[in-house]
């Protein structure tokens, strides 16, 4: 395998992070449940405006 075709460590790390995120996804349903995510976006914007940054996390626990 040539050097150009081998993935770098950064590429491997991104792929691992993406796989981890995909495993953490929760299906919220079809179009009939679309209002929940839409309202969450309004909540996201309000928190962002209040704290002045996009760098925050929200954890939903079952």
C-alpha cells in the first residue's frame, strides 16, 4: 500500500468518533414526531445566546 493511500492517524480517529456517535444515536421517529427536534433547536439557540458560546453539551438520560 502506498503512503498516499494509507489513512493517517487523524483520519482513523475521525472514523472512530463517527462510529461512536452513530452507536449513540436514538431514533426519534418519523415525521409525526418532528416537532420535538424542532423545539429542541429553539432551546439550543436560547442556551447558546445565554452562555455566549456553541461549546456546551446536553445529555439526555433514559
